């Protein structure tokens, strides 16, 4: 799948809908930082255009 034109507005909407989770990845002795996680099948909802490549 080819994804084009990331939309920050769509990102915020997905965050509000509970499709995106914030992961605070701090461990003892080493901090891996903060991450955003979502299911792979929801990824196209963040873009203006999604094209399936065969």
C-alpha cells in the first residue's frame, strides 16, 4: 500500500477516537522515549490518499 499526504488533522481525529495510543517506554536504566502506536490496518486513515499496490 502506498500512503500519500499525511494529515495532522486526521492524526488528531484518530487520537480522539482511541485509534492511537501513547506509549511511555521508560525502563529501568534506559529510557526509550514516548511513542505513538496504532493497529497497522488503521494506518491509512491518517493519509489523504491510500493506494493498494498489487
